[in-house]
C-alpha cells in the first residue's frame, strides 16, 4: 500500500527525527537519494550539464546538496537562486566547494542543460508559482532537459492535489520519506511524472493511520472473495441490478456484465431491458419488478441508464441490504434518506454528477477532487467513489484514509464503462465486502481490465473492458 500524509504530519515527523540527528543529516540523506536518482536518469554524470532551480529553505537545500554530490562526480552544475538572500547557506557552501557555481543568467544556463532540478517551493508551496519564478520555470520546461522535482513539483498543493496557478511539470519527482497527496491525486499528479520514493528513516515516527492509501496488487488480492467448498450461489452473493430503460438498454447489459464478471453467485435483473440482458447473459434471473418482489438479494445496484424511474430508486434505498447508486439513480437522492438507511450505501458519481449532488460547478469538483469526495461522504453518510483520472474513495468516517485508485487509464473514458464498474462493485458488496473495500477492489480491477483490453493501443469498448475482467482477476490473484 502506498500511503501519503499531510504536510503538517510530515514536518512534525521530520522535526522529531532531526532532533535525534546531527544538523543537516536528514537533508543530506534526502539529497543523497535525490542525487542517485538524477545520476540514474542521466546515465553518464561526468560532463553532464545540471541546473538547480533553488528557492528559499529546505527544498532548495535538498537541491543544493544533491547538486554538490553531482558536481563531485564531474557534472557541471549551475544554481539559479530565486531568493539569493534566503538560499540554504550550508547547502550553497557545499555546492561551491564541490565546484558548482551560481548562474548569473538563468536563461543562458538552462538552454543547454541535460537535467534541471526543481527546488523552487516543494511541499510548502501554495497557490501556484510566484510571478518572478514563472519565466524561469517555463524556460526549464521548454528546454530539452529532464526536469526532476525535489519532493514535489513547484506550484502544486501538497495536501489537496490542486493546481491553482502555474506549476512546473516534471518528468520525474523524487519524494522523501512518504508520498504526498499531490503525487497521487489529479490534477497535480499529472505534473509529477514518474515518482521515486527515497527512504530517509521517517516511517517509525509517522502516525499509523495515513491521510491517503493507494492499493497495489497484493492489497487488492487480500480483499477479493474466494468460493469455499461449501459455497452456493447465495453464499457467493446474489446482486440485484435495477438499470436500463427503453432508451438505454445497453446500460443494463453492461451493469449485469460487470456483476457477473465480479464473481456474483447470481444476478437478478429488474427493468425494461430484460430481453437484451437475457440475450447476452442467459444465466441472469429477470423480473418485471418492482424490486421488492424480485427475490432475495444481498446487495442492489440501481441507476445506470434508468431514466426517471425515481420510485425504483426509493424502493431500493428502502431495503435493508447494501445499495450502490450510480448515474440516473443519483439525481433524486435525498441526503437525509441516505443517512437514515440501516444498511451501507455506496455512491459512484463522475465529476458532473458529484457537482449536482454538492450544488457546485463541475469545475470546482475537478479542481478539488479530494475535498469533494470527502464532502460527498460526509453529507450523505455514505461511501463515495468519485470517478475520474484518479478515482477517489472516501468512507463516511472522516478518520478513515481516503483510497486512491492507481489503475486509472484514459481508455476508460468510453460510454458504458461506469456501468460495468457499478455491476462489478455491486457483486463485491453482495459477496460481503464493506463498501470501502468493494469500491477499492472494483475500481482497481476495472482499471486493470481496461489496461488489458487496450494493450495494443487501439480504441476499446466497455464490452471489452468487461470481458477483460477475468484477466484482471488472474493478475491480482497471482499476488497472493
């Protein structure tokens, strides 16, 4: 599990660790790891041209010490001091002793650079780059150099992943001690490039509960249900799907596909697309409705392609089993009714639907994804899965870490992929997984399936995503 903490937590842990170490020892550890990554990216250090963009404080100090290490190995290192009177004095002295120099003309030194270290702001930055740093950052990005961010790309918000102003897009980011939220959440994640984590000894002094969790194969493998010898279809989980309409029969078919590929013992379908569903999946149990008369289920999925059947949504929400609400089912939601449910609820909106639920503009949700998913979970007393380039999952308990799905891919931006995800997550709810775990595993498998389907770099359909779920399950189970 990759984990991330808030800036104040990281700084408190660093302060505790630094109190036990000689002066600048922690910074030197970070710089040594940073220099090692830079050397690896350069391939040949001797004769390489390296430029340091140095801001005030510790982030600039990390860059200066790393630059000194590269200079000792024969690189030509020039430092652009954006705040000369506040540059880290010991780091600057180390660079000059190693043969580095202070660049008088930042634009002249950037043009031929092989590698640029972005040490402008780091984790303390807020609200984008300062005006005086913007031309230099643009020159760095416009050069042919590899841009490496020190701890975090300058101009992004470490705690929220927001980018409120201009930021310097990196090819790689070397972060220290632990990940920061901005390295896992869009839009900031897009500025980080490839992320390398350098161990500086922080783990023993960090809290046991992080701010964010990003699962990997082995974490998801532990969540997935596995039939036992005495299993029958009810023990494996029966999921009810209320989806589709005369206008959108395909939504029902895709949701049922996701549910069946998710390992459900059986799927009960209620809606107006029974003929289309049975034609594709003859094992589906169909019922004309209403949902309460469809038979026994362990979880419901309601909403994909449903149209304006608000009565079906209310009836499903009145049940005493876990319910996943998606798409058209989200429109009539009443926060009080959801909070009053005796069983868990999982909401799976995209940014536009989340904006409607929160009463804000879509752009606000997209710019502040972490705050938005937390607000959704808190307002509705439910688990919220906010779909997007980085899917976020928050539980109703604010003390629980938000989950970040690392398997997102642009290939999922195709009609119907969300319907597949809903069915998949619903089947995991029916199997007994708590909503946070069901949503986590479903989002991960969904993204991995899309990567399988698009492996040859050609456009894919949601049917192909559903059909690739079996390969995704095999990949994840191999980590057990």
